[in-house]
C-alpha cells in the first residue's frame, strides 16, 4: 500500500543518511564538528523512526524523507572536498547546518504529535482483526454497465472492505488540496477502484464537507454528455430542454456548476474508459476552489495531473478478504487454513481474484481445495476457472484491440518471461524492433508508457534524471501475475501449431504432453519462449520452428546449451538468453548460430563470455550485441577467429554491469563498423585501450557510471564521427584529453557528476558542433571561462531527482 511505501521511504532514507554520516565522519576531518552535530540529532531521532515506521506516515513525513535523501548526497560530496577548496568548504558547511536544523524540526514534530498518534493508531490496529472477523459483506467488483445508471444518492460500499482505510486518507490528502480540482484513481480491472470511491464518499469528513452535494455516476465506454447533463438536473429536481448540440449541453453544465458550486461540490465519474478525455475536459475546465471531481478508471489520463494508483492488497488484508469470501470461521481446520494461505499467495493480492476463488470454494470438500491448489501451483490458470474474473480483465484487452492493436501485441509478448521477474526494457526494444517494426527505441518505450497508463504494466526508470538520451538500460517492466495469466490465456486460444507466440515451461526434464506429441509438427510461431528450471538436464526435444524470428531462452542452471534445433531456425533474427541464477553460466553450442543467416541481435544475461568466444563462428548478419552482468574475463583474445571476421557488420555493442571488466579488450577496437559503444555500470573498469581511436565509425560512446575509469585515451581525438559522449558518474576522471577539440562532430556531452574533474582543456573552444552539455552544479562552473567564446552552446544543469527507484536496480 502507498502508506507502506511512504514509511519504507522514510526508513530507507534515514538509514542511508546515518550510514553516510558515520562513514564520512570517520574519513574526513574538515567537516567533523558539523557531521558530529548531525550524528547526535540522528541518534535522538532513531527511536522515534523505529516506532513511527510501523504505522501510517503522517502528513509531511514524505518531505523529510526527500530531505534526508538529499542529505545523503550532500554528505557524500563532503568526502570529496579538498583542503584547498575554500569555496566548497563554506558552501557545504552551510548546507550541513541546514540539514541539521531540518532534522531537529522533525524531532520536535514527532515529540509533539508522534507519540500520541502512535498510541491511537496502535489501539485502532488491535481492533481491526476483531472487526474484520465479525462484519458481513464482501469487496466486489461492480458490474460493468453499457449505459449510464443514472445520477443518484451515493451508493453504499460493500459491507466488508479491507485495505482501504489508508487509501481513503491518501485520497483526501490529494483531492482536497486547494490547487487540485480533478484526481484520477487508477488500477487494473478488479482491484477495487469503485469500492474505494464509494467508501471515500461515505467517509465522515467528506460527508461533512460536501453534505448533499455529492454526485456519483457510472459511465459507459462511450458516454453521452447530453444524457449526463439531463440526469444531473433530474437529480436536482429540474427539467431542461433537449440539446441541439454539445455546445449547448456544456453551457447547461457550466450553469449547473456555477449554481451548485457555491457550496462544496463533489462529482464522482466512475469507470471512465480510454477515449473519454474530451468528456473529462468538460468537467475539469471549471476551476472553483470548492469543486472536486474524482475519476475512477483503468486508464491514468496523465494530462489531468498525477494519478492515484491503487495498490494490491497486503497479505493480511488479502487473507481477511478470502476468509470472508469462502465463509471461513475461527473453527476452520489447520489444513484448510494452510490451503487458504497458499491460495491467497497465488492470487497476489488481487481483490477480484481472491473474491472469485473464495466464492467458488465456499462449502466445497477439502479434497476439492487440494485439487485446485495443486492445479494452480503447477501452472494451470486461475482465470480459466473464473469467468467473471476473466471477463473483467479481458475487457481491457478488447479495448486495446479496437483502439491500439499494436499495444495489445506488445502486452501479449510479456508472457515470454517468467513470472515474478522484472523484464528489461532493453530486451523488449530488441524484440519489438523485429516483431513489430519499432525501429527507434523510443517507440518501444512510448508503448510501455502507454501500457502503464492503462494499468496493464508498470514501467520503472531507476535513474535519478529525466534526460531523454536513448539510454534505457535502467528501465524495466513489472506486471501483476493476473495480467501475465491474461496474456498467456489470450495467446493460447489458437491451436498450438498456429499460435503466433509459443511459450513453453519445462520442469525438470518433463516436457509438456503436447510437445512430445507434436515433435514433428511445423510450428508457425514468430516468438518462441522456453523456460527451464534448475533440474533441467539440457535434453531438448526436436522442434521445427521455420517462422520463428525471436527466441527467448530462460534458465537457472550453471551450464546451459543452445538447443540443436536452433541451426534450423532460418528466420531467427533475435536471440535472448537469460540466466536467472546468481552466477554467470557456461553457454555451450554457441557455434550453432553460425548457420543463422538472418540473426541481427543477441542479448546475453549472466553468461560467461569466454565459454562462447573460444568457439565463435562467423556471424555476418549480427548488428547488435548486448552483454548484461556477464563475465568477460579474457574473452575475445583467444578465439579461433579474428573478432572482425566473426562480427564484420556489428554496429552496436552494449556492456552493462560486467564487474570483472577491468580493461576494455583491445581486440574489440578492430570492429571498425561499430557506431554505438555503451559501457555502463562497469565499476571496475579503469582503462580504455589507446586503440579505441581505431573505431572511426563510432557515433555514440557511453561510459556512464564507470566509477573507476581514470582517463580517456588521447586517441579519442580520432573519433571524427562521434556526436555524443557520455561520461556521467565517472567519478575518477580528473581531466579530459588535451586534444578533445579535434572531435569535430561532437554535438552532445554528458559530464554530470564528474566530481574530480578540475578544469577543461583549452581545445574545447574548437568543438564547433557542440550544442548541448549536461552538467551538475559543480561541473557547470568549469565551463564559465569558455562561455563568452562558445555562443551556440547550451549548458543544462540537472539537479538530483530524488526517488527510491534505485532500490529496484539490478544486483551487483
């Protein structure tokens, strides 16, 4: 729930700040007295944070969490200030004092309010379990309506609602602000949006504010404004003439809002579908301090401000809802309670799934419960046995099918990856470039954002910046298991041999029955995904996949071999091999790819590269290789074939989170057709070879977050076609090459957080094509002496965008 995220943010920020202060205080003498003061304040704050984290965050605590996170960056910067830097010492001393005053204010706030609030909350929490076991009712998804149900008194929420007290409080905080007129409450179908809206309207504080001026309407997929306005006036006991056009209807709506809005007015527009933006604009254009509109929708409608995302239920609330739905009481047997916990875990906090499953098992013998749990645990779909749940989720896909079929295809591709695993956006970019013709990476990212706004996925960017520079390595996608099941169910509606997507899960060496029966059948799938577990012994079936363009292989074993049937996949264009184990795995049979004449893109995750480079064959058509968290070792130097002969047309190479990469292999500098080279988050990389100047076709060189990289070689001056250089977060670089000005095509330079860079070479004045420089506040100063002579340059200073998305980063 959102409150848990808020408390977690406060706790994480506090601990990060405390750790940073302790570490830096021990390392530096310059700021020791100021850091000592902060440490004392943190010690006083620690027991209060420890108590308050168990409860809902109070108003304003999120701001303190952000200030603590900014404090972490400040303290870390203090460790890099030299004794000769008087200006920096003065500036950071003032900031440290401001940080200490902020923390002292938080101590005062918690002393006054925190203890009382904690005691009250504790009493309330002790009563929740008792109340939930006694009250009747259910959290149910309201039936969808194809016509307006009519304006009426606010409908009552179900007798039992769980997990909604905190969302109601948060909705009040967001919607009742003076500068907010409309708030979109969004989540996937079946998550309880309508129930939350009803509970919000019945909240005593809301009723006291709006009294009888609360209107609640459920809309159709294609709402009629004329009908809505007529119903508004009927609700007020008035009649209006028939409207000749929408303009007249809007005028009558405006008149109603002016008259009724003299007193606080709340309108709830329930179940609003995509394509209704123009309707929402009619309600949102009248800005009055007492006029509020709450919209519930599966679609986020970002043009109307930051939406409120309703999260899944936590374990306790999910269990309470299931117990009620299945009519379990305190005398329920241990065996049935144990099965209940397993079912709730399978439903992943999805309210409608919990309700539907609970109802279906109500009164059934325990043997039926065991059978269902066994089937679902082995991969059988919960959706297939619950038509109401399926219909609710399917309606979102049906809407995509009509409006944006390409988004539906992208959504269905998610089923190619294991459940409970993040999906790298870079992987999807490679897939969709070939499957859907999305040649530009930004088009794939745009589709992911659209799927996110429609509550069908969640795109997360773990970076602390919003610079659109084509770097998507740190974007990833998550998806609720129910939505993944929906994609699998949709893809399985065609006969196996005719499916566009073929998803195969192999447990041990137990092949699906249909696969053993169809081993000689030609499959028509363009996208093939095969997932194996740790017990798989590499005994592959014989498959015929003549039309497959993308092959996704997911595994967990220490050693893995490409299946023999790969050499017969004549149309293969994209190969994605992902090891979900902890350590890089040996990959055998890589030489089979030598017969893949159409293969363009290869992405390897957690793979030992020496295991493939020694048997590397010529891959003439390969244009892009991505290595993520791979073991590089001494690869590329001892192969049976020269790297340029093996990869004569390679244009892009991405190396990310490869921690054993200490020096970039000089052999790779023979790839003279390389246009993009991205080496990111390789924290042990300390040197680039002088031969890098041979990459004369290079247009993009990205060295982001290579924190131990000491310098750029002088031969970089030979990269005459390079237009973008990214050395952001390269903390160890102290100077740029003297002749960097000879890079005559350089248009964009990202040098953010190059904290040890002391000055710039005079040759930067020769960078006539340079238009954009991305800096932080400190590196910006280095450009000041040159700005009078660089008329066309734009210096963009990016401040730290504090968020906790870094917690989702890939493990080191």
